[in-house]
C-alpha cells in the first residue's frame, strides 16, 4: 500500500491502523509533506515500512517498492508484533524480526508487568538501555520515573553520591542536600548500566539497598525507604568476574533473577534493511531532510558488514549517509563489499542513462578506482593515494571533484 497521510475524509494514520489489523503482513509506504516528517516517523512506529517526502521522486518510489516486494522479512516482522510490547511512550521502537530478537521481546512481554530484577547482557552498542526502557514502559510503573546511571562513567566516590545522595555539609562542596538516583527513581525503575564496572564496596551497599529497600544518604543518619524496580546491564562476563573476585556472587543472584542476552548485530543481519529504514527516517526527521531510502546495493553492503560497534555504529553510518551521501557512507566501511556495492550502483545508473560520453566514462572509472582504494584502506586517504600511485594532494582534489567523502579527514601537509 502507498498511503498519503493527508486525505480528505480520514487521516492516513487511521487507515494505517485499520490496515495493520486487517492485513498485518501488508507493507505500507507513507507519503508525507516536508513539514510533517514527524508524522511519518510516527507512522513507522505504528508499523509502516518506510516513507517518502512529497513531491515524490518516481524513480525512488519504484526502487523502494521493488525493495519492499523483495523483502522476505515482512511476515517475520508481523510476527514480531505479537508479544504486544509497547515500543512507543518513553521507549524507542524495537526494530527487527530475527529469532534472537523475538526471544528477547517474548521475555519482555512475560516479565515487564512484574517487579523482578532483570540483568541485560550484550556487547556495547547492542541496545541494552532500549530494552530497559521497553521493560519500564510496559510495566505498572510506566507513569513513574525511569532513571538511568552509567556505573562505568563515574569514579567510586562520585558514583556513591549519585546513587544514594548526600546531606548538606557532609563533605567539602556539599552546599545543599542532593537526592540520589534511588530516591529519584522511587516508584519507578532504576537502570544501572555497566554494573559490572562497579567497585566491590559499592556492590555491598547496592545489595543492602535491594534487600532492605532502604538507603542512607552520605552524611546522613536516617534510613529512607525506596521502592524501585532494578534493571541492570553489562557487557562483561559476570560469572568470570565472580571467579576472579571482582564481583559479588550474592549481588549477581539478586540482579540476575531474569536474564536477557542481546545478540550482536552480526547475528541479526536480516534486520539490517529494517534498521536502515528506521534510522534513515529518524535522522531525516532530526535534520529536516528528505529520505527515500538507499540503493539496494548499498543496503546489501551494509548487511554484509560485521559492525563491531553494533547498532550504535550502524546508526552513525546511516546518519553519515543521509548527510554526506551514500557513497561517503559506503567508502567509510572497511570492506571490499562497500566498493563493489558502489561500483554496481554506478554501473546501474549508467545503464539507466544510456550510452555515456567518453568524459563520463572516464569519470566513472576514476570513481570506481578511488572508492575501491579507499575501501581497501579503511578510508585512509594517504594509504589509498599510495595504492593509486598518485600524490595525496592529487587524491584530495579528486575526492572533491568526484564528491566522495571519507570517515578520516587528514590535513594537507
């Protein structure tokens, strides 16, 4: 379905919601005016596949429709909605349909309404806080605060004051009473990110707070009752940390009532096309840009990349592609697949235009050679220049001439 949001009798969102009920697997592409991109993002949160900004580029629409029709994940994404995890409210949409993510969503559905502690594990950048927010927004505590603190970002003494607060005059610089995150989150959810980096002394205090549901501010002598649902996350192997004496086993068992393990993005390659659409729409809304999707070759190249930085790295790449262009995004991916994707895209464009002039053919060949060298050099222009047999200055000028951008910007000597 290609659906305009502005209609004479009903709003497009209402039709979208009816369509989602009647035909859950029907992919919907939304059309919207430039000034209502936020509405299009809202439509994607309600299940739309993608959106196009009017006036619509017909070639982009054709390409998007071909991509939608060729997607084998449409039915899988419909199944993804069955756990009825509310991904609106405070939480961002949870995008994906692979089996590992479906297991995560099923667990959220089962335990969100309870007050049990949840430990979320996974590599950096896999979206642990997103899952924590989904648990909160689907719980009876959703109208109360969700308070997050990164235990690895603060030294021990400062982290203690952030967690438990302090009384006026309790130490130099304590000019007024400060409430800690336990008090601020009372009635709601407290999310301790990177809990595996917490010092042993603080671990004991956290354990006591969880057991007794009471805290004492630094410099205070009065116990304060707190009511928090604790969700924690870490990228570390906590059982190994227990064996090494770096983490308390009794705290681990208190935190690990329910465990949620997030798969890395390299194990969710089939989700990447949907993530590309989602992050492209999100970035377009933030920057006031139009987004009609990337080419199929570009999406395939993104899906083949290992993404060591996981979803966070992919989101940054998509934003770069929106702002600087598809070629710049692909050239910054340190794999040969990026160069092949650009080459195939350039070839397809030339075929659509018909016979090229000699000048255009030379420029196209130069572009392919430069992109290939940059991809092989992971974006390092000096190394690429050596591989091409030209000076750095020549390559720098050629990049400007061809409109190619790379991740690494090096000053001219």
